[in-house]
C-alpha cells in the first residue's frame, strides 16, 4: 500500500510539474477511467443487460473523459470524439463477427481444471463479453490516435486557413501514416508484455509451436492485438475526413458571415 501511494505521488508530481494543469487533469482522468471500468464490470455481470449498448456507452464516457476533460471543449476534441465513437461502433460489430466465427469466447482447455468446481451456466453471452473485452482494450489507442491526428490538422488549418478540404485530408493521412507504425507496435508490445506469463505457461506444458498457435487462449490474445491494430488503422482516415470536413466547412461558414456583414 505504501509503495502504491509513493509511486502515485511521484507520478502526480511529475505530471503536475511537466504538464501543468493538463497534467493534473490527466492524472485524475486515470482514476475516472478506472471508476468507469469498475462500474462497467459490475453491470456486465447482469444477464439482462445488453453488453453491446453497455460497451458503447462505456467507451463514450471514457472518450469524454480523455478528450473533453483533459483537453477541453474545442474543435480538435470534438472531431476526435466523433471519430473515436464512430470507429468504436464499426469495430465492435466487426469484432462480434470475428469472435463468433473464430470461437474464441469462453475458456480454453487449459483452464477447465481450475474452473471445474464452478458452474459455467451463468447466463451471459460470452461472444459479446469477448467483443467487449477487446474493445475496452483498444479504446485508449483509438482515442490517442484520433487526437494525435486532429490536433496537428487543426494547427495546419489555423496557419493556412485557405487550404482546401482535399489537401487538409491528405495532410491528415500523412500524419496518420507517420504514427501508424509506432501505434501498432505499442499495442503489440503492450499486449505481448502483459501476457508473457502465458508463454511461460505454455513452455511448462511442453506445447509445440503448432499447439500454441491453435490454443484458444493464444488465439484470443492475437485476435485482440490484430483487432486493436485494425481499429487504430481505421481511425486514421475517419479522423482525417471528419476533421477536414468540419474545419473547412466551418471556415466557409465564417467567410459567408463576414461577406454578409
């Protein structure tokens, strides 16, 4: 407990000194996001709850916290929010199909012995649970990519207000290509590092490479990584188009108002 408090205090001081007010809000946002996840987990145990709607609502709340609370209400956060929610909805329905076809929901054969004392008839759709887990693991990267594209696009439009929508969209795609590689690698190493113990477990079970690849647990984690990469890749053109459309449209509306005046 003391170690957690000391590390939290060090993190808070560093974020406050380096990030100022935004750093403090970012620190508080960690606990707000944690609270959303706790409430999400509690509610999703209710068999009568629609997990798809619950996941969309939870992702929307998390997007609001990470965009509007930290960065304020402005053009870049609004376009990043719309892009994040739209991408999340598309990815969610895609993941449901993949989870159902790949049959990665539920527990693997390696876990049956540990769960044999419990009843598996809990009345929850594990296909939707699996999809919700993947989305909640990906939403942070989607939001980060969206704001990383909309923010520089807003700066480009600010310094070049006469830029066309096509050129601004191309600039957004160019920015997205630069961060795509690092974002996908970050996702890969984050998931891979978090599940390094899984590979050690497979080693203790003396699994061959083929058995590891065909294991439900390993396949579920790899599908999570791949779907997260798809989400990060998909949000790039969506954010670029929405931001370019919104900024250029706003600029034209302002010019029309000025001409009338």
